[in-house]
């Protein structure tokens, strides 16, 4: 393990799991490591649902990976139910295991799919941590990331915004009245994502910063 760590294998990959929101999540080659930045999405989602008086939301998690966002939110709301979508069959299997290990398997469904394709809704809360690294920046990432996180979970296209161009236009159709979406974004992407949302008719907007002071989670609603 020491030799592998010196060669750049992340500690969580060596252990096979990582802590997120006080819960344990198993990893696989098909999933990102859950990271503290993404806990900002959980905080923002809880705030938005509290403001709207929604105590048992119907949740959609796009690009679910380990299932960390959906599973963590389900532990916060015992009456909530959720659907996690991921293009990777391996990620769907990993997320299902994590839901079972964290006691929410009866309220969580995971399905293989491409973003919002084939979904009807409505959902009170939609969350996503999509790939948002610009393609030409991936080579400059730490080797723990570029060599061990799945490329398709990192690569957001030429400007890092391609997944948002697919997700955001579908939000008005999928959100229930009074519902909201929370998207994780990369540093410096706040303005561009806000513009995409406005073009899609999402006039409501909020933001939340991570521990590094970057806007990391954006709340959107009609």
C-alpha cells in the first residue's frame, strides 16, 4: 500500500471507500471519489427544501456515481425517495451497494441512462455533480485525479460546460411546482451556468461557496 501510494494511487482507492457527509461510500473504477466540495451541494439542497417547506422531496440525481449525493440526502429526510441516473453500469451497481450499506435501499432506485433522456418527473429536487473540467485542462490535474478517476466523469468538453447544456434545458420540464435544482460547478463557471439557466427560463438563482471560497453549488428554479 505504501508503494502504491508513493506511485500516486489515492488513499481512498487503496482502502476502497471514502467518507462523505459522515457516511461510508465504496468506490469502483467507474466512480469519482466523493469529495468535501460536493458536500456544498447537500448543504444548498437542504436549505432550498427547508425554504420551500418540502420535508419529503422526490429527488433526482443525475450522474450519480457512488450515489453519495442521493444517499446522503435520503438520510436527511426519512420520507424522501430518489432516483439516481448514471451512464455507467458499474457506477449504478456501486451506488446500489452504497444505498444498501447506508440503509436507504428501499427508497433509492438506480438506473443506467444518459442525463435526462427518457425521464418524466416531476421531482421536487434535482441534484448533479456533472463532469466540468475543460478537456485541455485534464492533463494538468493531480495524478491522483487524472490517473485514477474515470475520464468521462471529469471531461466536460472543450469549455467544461457541455453537461450543463444538456441538463439545464430539461429542468423546467422535470421540476415539480416549487421544486429546485442544485448543480455542482467548477471554479469560475458561475456566470456561464447562470446564463444557461436564464436562457432556459430558470429565473430563480442562489449560490453557495465551498471551503476554499469558490462558488461550488448553484441553486436554480423557475
